[in-house]
C-alpha cells in the first residue's frame, strides 16, 4: 500500500475537485463533509492490506519488546 498510488487514483477517477479545498496559511484544508469521498479511497486501500499492516505492527511490537531475538520488520510496498 502506498498513499501516492491512492492520490493518483483520486486524480484519474476525477474524484478530486479543487473547489473541495480552501487554502489557509499556505495549507490545503478540506471540510469534514467534503472529505468523505477522499477518505473512502484511502480506507479501501487500508482494508485491502489490513493483514499486511497487522503483521507489520505485530512484528514492530515484538521487536520493541525483545529486539535481541527478532529482526526489525519491513513493510513491503506493492502496487
């Protein structure tokens, strides 16, 4: 899972609309009501990869608790 791919997906599916964003203090801000369509794309990516994410977090936890016996976990990014 790589967020960059999800951003490209939003752009190519024409979900992105510049009018959804306001620019304040040099930052793009989106209202809660308009953020739903963007959040759905990212949540879909998370759900597709939830087992990989869980395994990574579990491996990271085990590394922190006992780093002598466990290798540092790697999260493999795939398309």
